[in-house]
């Protein structure tokens, strides 16, 4: 699992209470592409973790990012949320 945050690693569940940044879509897609091209077998999957909901940027941004991540070669997507009921992701 590769997350789309950049900078120092901080607990995502702290949300916007601590300074957190998302990598640009282009830069993160380049990382995914590099990872995908350097695979030597079928035993490694590239799962992209999207932090847009954690950072209160909304589902539209999360979906735009995730579609780009799949285009870049991600085998799976994980949209991270602070909400315990999961409804935000089912939107």
C-alpha cells in the first residue's frame, strides 16, 4: 500500500489538526508507474491509498485521484476515512 501523502509521516486520523499534504496527482501517478514497471513478477500488487477524505477535500477529489491512480497502474484503491460508519465512502 502506497499512500498519497507527502512530507513527514503523521497519523492520518488526526485529520486537519496536524499539517498534512497530499502529493500532486501527477507526482503520485509517477510513483505508481515507477513501482509497476519495476515489478519482476505477479506477486506484488500496487494498492494506492487516497487521503482526500482525511483532509476534508471531498469525494469528488478522491474519485478524480483514484481514477488517475488506476490509469497509472494501481491494482487496487483504498480511500481512507475517519468516519467509523463507512457511509462517506459509500456515497
